[in-house]
C-alpha cells in the first residue's frame, strides 16, 4: 500500500495550526526535556514520564551562578528520582511548576545555565537526600552520618536506572560512557578486603597472610559499580571460576 505523504504533511500542518507541539521525546540528553511537575507520575515511588523512568532537575542556577557550581557541584540544585517530600512541597507551592526538566541520562551529568548567559555541560549534580530516604536506597534512611555521606558521594544514576529498569515499559538501550575500573579501585578493593578480614566469602578460607590471593569481585560484572552490595571477596581460584561461570550463562556456584 502506497503511503500518501501529502496527507501526512497536511496532518502535521493541522497539528501545528492547533498549537500542538511536535516534540521528539529525547530523554538521554543532558539538557532533557521541559516538563510540568503535574506531568510527572509516580511508579512504585519512582518518577515516571510517559512510562519512562526519569530524573527531574532545575537547570536554572541563577541563584548561585554557573561558575560556582562548576567548581563545586554540591552547590548546585539537587536532582530528583523519587516521589519525595521536596517534590511534594514544590507541587503544593506551585512556584516551580514550569522550571523542571526530565531526562534519563546514565552519566548523571546535566546541562545548566544562569541569568548571566553562562552555560555548562557535564555537571555532576548531587541527588536529593529526601529521594534517597524515600526509597531507602542502600539503607540511607537509617544510616549513620558517615555512611550517608558515602552513599551520597558514590551514588550512581546508571546503577539506579538499571536496578529498576524492569518496572518501566519504555527504557532506552544505553550504557555508561566509561568502562574498566575506576581510578580509586585499588584503595576500594583493599578497604573492602580488610573489612572482610581477608576471608573468602564463598569458601571461608582466611588469607590474612596472603592478601594477594584474595580478590574483590564485581557481582554484576560492572567494574564501575563499587557499591558494597555489588562486591564480594573471593579467593583467586574461585573468582576465576565465578567469572567463567557467569560468562557462559550458568548458575553461580556459591
């Protein structure tokens, strides 16, 4: 059947004439798309837009200024991923209804601007602590101050999005830009093995006199995900077997 392209053009013209927006839904960009808070829905406590899991943020940083936030992203606006108390207050006030943008960018980086015509990309804004409390991310709600700071400073958007991806129908097929171990991996691995008293979590062998034989394994294979729930201390031969087991799709052995 031949498609009537003239009809499609006429239809687009009618839509434009009626004032409707012909906007492509591109949620993977750092700038995101403009949304109203009333359009953001909650799914299992997480934020959703058109059945896409999203984070929402205010790109306007006129209060502090882009140069300040570039030097210290902790000075920037927090981004939200859950139906938290802060968003409830924003909805109730109605003052920020049109200031938010939404995206689904695994980098956790955002594009911001201010009223002095300053703009910046790749800004690693911090997550909202009320959002972390709302879903009790890694036990954040009941954690001590030191642990809360660790969770906050090591929070990973890609980890969040991948953990809850099955809840949403529309999920873009995207991966983080970086690969391999993080720059601080050696110290993270040592600290983790010390916490486990250099004991294999699988077979129980103590390697306190042979530290080099105990390795820190990433359970899900993502070497960028250094959260403790994704780490396991394994005796070297068992780590090798575990990697081989996972790589061929078999069940794990311990």
